[in-house]
């Protein structure tokens, strides 16, 4: 998974705790849905605001 955190981001959206123990995000819902479809996010993945 690529880390998508960008400097200057407003911090809105969802954060993901990856299997590699890195936090990814914040991301908006459409990207989160894509990651679920790609099985990058599973039922065991931690998702938090």
C-alpha cells in the first residue's frame, strides 16, 4: 500500500491502519470503497476518523 498522506491536508475522511502497521489517509469514502473492492481493506482492517 502506498502512503497517501499529504502535507497540508485538512484531515477529513478516514484513516486506515495497514497490515504493515502504517497509517494511510486521510481518504475520502470513494477511495476507501475502491480499496475494499481491491481487497486492500478487509473485515480485519482498522478504519477510523
